[in-house]
C-alpha cells in the first residue's frame, strides 16, 4: 500500500478496506499527518531513505530516495536554528529495559 497520510486511506476506504488496519496504521505512522483533498496528498513531512534499496522501489512505496554516498553528515551540523538536528551515531546504541523494573 505504500506510505501515506491517514486521510489518503480514509478518503478512499473502499479501495483499502481489505488491508489489515495494523498495516495501514504503520503506513500512516511513517508519513505523519497531512491531508488528501481533491485527489492530492499533501503530507506534513517528506520521508527520504538514504539507502541501498533501489530508487524505484522507494518511489513505488511513496518514499523519497537519496544515494547515501552523497551525504556528508557535517552539512547538517549546527543548524538547530533552521530546525535541523544532527545526532551523531544515532541508532548505534540499543538499550535493553530491565524487565524486573516493571514488577
């Protein structure tokens, strides 16, 4: 089904009613909020993958694509006043919650 805003699915429910709601929920969580009016989807954010996944596959599921070799992370440094946050090594640390803390 690709990744779309919620209104994309609700406005065309007859087309997507057979898709499990969990799949549709995941799709909308990736794209975030936005509108779908007069057949035009207007998401609040553009999701772009810098990935070895082929461009046509990303575009087919309604995601942008960028060659990761073209990205210099330092181009994004110190731009918080523009709404851009660089988190160095983000995702390299995984944490396991102490299950005994929940008891």
